[in-house]
């Protein structure tokens, strides 16, 4: 029986259906019969006229809009999913989710960082916009991995999720902008590059962008799903989330 993974995006997927379809195709190709991935987004209208990149830079909006994700993790466990993947580089309420459920909760950021630490010495993260880069920088600090991260930056000019999805069919300029920024990081010592935004990362995975010069480009979805599979297997063997301090249950 395949492992069941709930993949939770913080995008309104009805507005960017190609992104949802891309994740599903990628999961099918990468995981095969090993796992089934259910891709879930937020309701249409969640962000009003703003893009997620613009809206989530405000702490109050971030809390109000994304706090329901905790209950989505609870619902995933209730429905019998084996793991919950948090598909956002801002890692909303990761700690709270891990205290609320016993199934593994995986984030794109943490999984990409852990994989990156095994693939090279220094990691460069490139986001789609300064707001997202700022939130990702906070996530790096939460995981105490600053010593392994050379920098967290963004492509220039920045692009929100809707501009990214519009470029999906012809991402030439996006790939050029990302490659240019990556080469700057590589010249400074980065040997692993992480596309630090979901829509952008899916485009690069679809394009097969795995290397820039001699540096590895991490497929953040493959990293997160692989990490989820590993944690599910460990849990079945009796190794699960610690309840001593950070993820203590009430």
C-alpha cells in the first residue's frame, strides 16, 4: 500500500492550476507507486487582490491567513495520511503543527537545507521576491543553519506567483535571471543552490534544471517528499517526533 502524503500549498491553486498540475505530475514521476500525493491549496479569495508574496510580508496577515493550516495538518492525520508536507518557504506554524499531530510534518525549507548540507558545504537560497527571501532567512535562523547558508537572496527583478505562472510556458527570462543570481552566489562560495519559492521551484523541476556550472540545484519537492518517506518509515520502526521540549504535547 503506498504511503499517503498531504502536500499543503499556501497558494490559491484554483488561480494557478498549472502549478497544482505540475506538482501532481512531478510527484507521480518521482515517487511512482511508492506514495500518493494529495495537493491542497487555500480557498480562492484568501489574498484578495494581492499575491501571496505581497500579502504574507505583513505579520498580522500572515497569522490570520495561515493559522488555519494547523487544523489542516490535524485533518490530514484524521483522514489517515502518513505525512504532511508544508509547501511554503516561510514554514507557517511548523512548530505548532508538530505539536498537534503525530504524523511527520515536513517543510520545503528544512528538507532542502538538510539535503543541501549533504550535497555541498555552503548553500545559496534564491527566492522570487525580497519579501519571500526575508521570510526564508527567518526560517534558516529557526533551524540554526546560518553557518551552512552563504546567503538568502532573490531574483531581480522580482516576480510574484502570478507572474511566475504566466512565465511557465516560456521561462527563458526567469531561468536567465535565476542563473545570473546563482552564479554570483557560486562565485562567493556556494556549491548548492536552492530555488526558495514553490512556483518557481516547480518550473525549474519541470525544466530539468539540476546544475548551474558545477553547482547542484536542489529539487525542493523531491527533497521534501524523500524526507517525508524517510520519516514515515522511521515512525513505523518506532522513531518519531520528540516530545521532550520544542514539540512537547499538552
